C-alpha cells in the first residue's frame, strides 16, 4: 500500500510553494522548507527504483519527468520567440534542461520553476553512482554535499560552477531520501536523532539570523542556512514518519485532493508561476497588496483555480508518461483488474515507478527574489 504520509508531505509542499509565490511570506520557507522536502521524497523514490530495477530506473524517471516540460515548452517557447527570444541552438535545452533554457524578459519569471527540473535531472543522472557510494560509505557520502556547500560559502572554493552549488544546496536532501528508503533514519535512536536535529537547526537558524537576505529571513536567500535548517526538518519529518496515515482518506474529499496534487504535482509546479505573474497587475488595478489579507486570499484562490483548469487540460500527460490510463481527475474508482491480468502482473512484478504513483487503493522530490545564477533564486520555495 502507498504511504499516505509521504503523499501528505508532497501535498503540503506543493501548496506551500504556490502560496509562498503569491504572498511572498518569507516565514513560510522556515515553517516548511518545501523544496528540500520534495527533493528528499524524490531521492527516496529514486533509491527504491534503483534498488528494484538498477540503472534502467534512470531512463524510466526521465520518461516520466520530461513530457510535462515539453507541453510547457510547446506553449511558451513559440510565444517567447514571437516576443523577442533569439532562435539559437540553446532553445533545444527546453527538450532536456541540463542547463537553464533560454527565456525572454517575461518568460524568465513565468517559467522560472524550470530550475527544479534542471536540478532533478542532475540528481537522477548522478543517482546510480551516488547510491553505490552511499551503500558502501553512507555517512561520508551523506555529509559530502554539506561539506561542499561549506567550502563554497566560506570561500575555500570560490567561483564554484553552478552545478556544484546546486549539489551542495539540495543533493544533501536527496541523499537523506536515500537514507529514508534504506530505513536508516527510522532506525536512528532518539539519543542520536534529537541532538543532531538540534545542532543542525541551531547552526542553520543562527546563520540565517546573522545573514538576512533582501527579503529578510527567507531560506531562498541563504543557501547554507537553507541546507542546514532543511536537513533538521527532514530528519524529523522522515526519521519519525508514521508507517501510514490512513486518516488522510477518512474524508473522501480531502483524500481525493491529496491524490490529485500528488499525481499532478509536476504540472501544478510548472504552470503555477505563470499565473502568479499574470495576476500580479491586479495589485495595481484593485489594490490587492501583500498587506491586504482578503486580496491575498482571492489571489491564491485564483491561482489555484487557473492551475486547476490547465491541469485538467494537460495534466493527463503525467499519466501517459507513467504508462497509466489517462484521467481527467486522478484518484477515481477503477474497475477491478481481471484475474488473468492480475496473475500476469504478479508473475512479472510491478513497475516500481508505476506502483509508486498508484493511488492508495492499489498495491505497489518561490517569491520573486533577485535573479542570480539559478532559477531557484526566483522560485525556490
């Protein structure tokens, strides 16, 4: 059975990212470091896939990741080309964004969440080697990204390439997902877990307080504080995770919403920022400033409404990419599987990626900051 607690974490992360991008409230990044949580969940899933399928899991993961991006590119790239984006070979990065794909003046902000797919691609490609190292040298492998980030932040490794900066910032969360999948976090005794969490949270919190960014105490402006604070959060959220959370489905409506956002997480993430940008002029037209709670609530509701419409239109691409029957609204009741098909699937074993994406009833990873080198500076969350 699918662990609904992990579904709940992903649901909360997606909602938190969208709300943060509308409101710009820096406190949300401290209360719930959503992007690190999403990378940790993705790392756990990737480790499980590699364990079951070996290196072929990399191709399967890319197959599930890229089609939703291609839908976004099919809509926005022609629009950007018509509004001044030069047609160069770099446009091909919209097919496989191992580096930031080009964008024009309006597309750079509306499509800024692409940084997440870029980092996700790097981490997926690195996962077979990283998992091999993790299984043999778990602790050194786990702390390596944090040591890299310390070296960068303290000037020991100045002018580090952007790829290494991203590995230092988020690959530690991805590796914590490895540790979760291996059961290491769950087996940590409280006498080890609690002091570790307190040290990480204290160090990260102190660094954040001592180095406020342009938006105050926003994790997105503070890579080292972000990594340490997020590590402490993940250790608690996954290290003491319940084995399940059946209560999520006690309310049929809430359970369905959690399922929909999990099955359409990529579509929601890729499209929501465009609607945040499109609705921004409402601030000037009707005066919905960030100090107006009612106006902010209406803007959040409008963004979710618009995202819901586009998700209904193109979200089925995630089903096709995962080799599932396409659904307009995921999580509905399915007809029973014929006995002959059930026996055939039991003999050959379930596809781990399809099983991980299945609903719970079936058996089996912000804001508008100043742009720096990575898109995460615009939409990290």
